[in-house]
């Protein structure tokens, strides 16, 4: 079994009921913190630019764009909300990841959850698993990733968000 298959099996086998209470509490804090910095960053130049762009696309109404008064396709809402979350660079930091885990993760999880009607327990489980993927990959890759000019928030954050969304979509190992 390769690394990718092991990771997929981990996601399939893990769920809300297997989470330690400390992980659930930490997730609730991370969600509140990330939403707060998202709201705080909504008027930054990058935020207004991406929000205007997403609004102009005028696609389907699947998920809300924070502090903007409109909805967009889930992927576009996640893009806009991720930009807002990281605009001030006040979002959380993980030393094992050497980056900001929640800014790329939470917007993707919330947008897909809104689109699919996922439960709060499903959101928490997906967030925890995505966070775990980001941080474990960060530990495995090490500081050399950052030293070579890669920004783990972008590189590892996308992998964590993909893992979390795979969990929300209830994908199996073969998918």
C-alpha cells in the first residue's frame, strides 16, 4: 500500500466519533479565529479585488462570500473567503507545517459543506482531518520546503483542503 492509498484509508476510517475532545475544542477555536480574521480582512485590497471578480462571474448560488452580501459557486466562494482569511496575515500558524493551516482549509470546507448540506459534525471531522494532513505533510517535508521558496500555506494547504473535501464528499479509497 502506497502513501496516497494509506492517506485515503486514514480519511475513510476516521470520523467525528474517533476524534479526541481536545481536537474538537481546538477546531472550534480555529474556526472562530479564522472567521474573525476573514471578517477583519474583507476590506483589504486583495479582498476587494477577488470579491469583485467572484461577484462579476455571477455563477450559481452555492455558498456565501463573507461580508459581501452575495453567494457564488462553492469553489469561487472558497477562493474569495480564503483570500479574505489570509489578507492580513493574522491567521493561525502551525510550526509543524511552517505555515497557516486554517486559511486555505476552512473556506474550502465551509463552502462545500454549505453546498452539500453537511452537518456540523461532518465539518469538524473534515477540518480536523485536513489540518492533520497539512501538519503531517509539513513534518515529513521539513523546513527545506520553505527554505527552497515554497510557501506551505499554499502548497500543503491545498492538499489539506483536498483531503477535507474528499472526506465531506464521502469518497472511498478507490476514488
